[in-house]
C-alpha cells in the first residue's frame, strides 16, 4: 500500500489488528468446514449467505459477514484482494 514505482515510501499503521475471525460452531451449524475459512471473494460471499439467518418477517438474526465493522477500515478491503482505489490516470 505504501509502494510507488517499486519503492516503499510508507506503511499503514493502526492501533488495532484486522483479520477474518470466524466462529467454528456457527460454521458447523451452517454445514461449513470449521477448520477452513473462505479463501476467495466468491467463497466469502457463499459462506456469508450460508451463515446468515433471518426470521420469517425478514429480520436478520445472524449476519454471515459484516465488512463495515469496525467502521473506520472498510476502504482497506481493496488492498486485501490486490485491487486499486485509483489507476493513476487523470479523471
């Protein structure tokens, strides 16, 4: 993230560590292997659908994945999956 033209200019810093945490019991209940977290965006989407529970009236009682928590870092997702926020070209 802090690399420009192959040279490191800075590194991101934060007082917290972000990672993908999963509840093995909920994985088992959803029919997922509790020892294998998702490895791709497609798997993450699939796992999230399988882990989400709703009531008949549509209320969500269990969310499979909530990428906005904590709310100050969702813009980093693009970096976690080798994306770019800007291609360097003028708008």
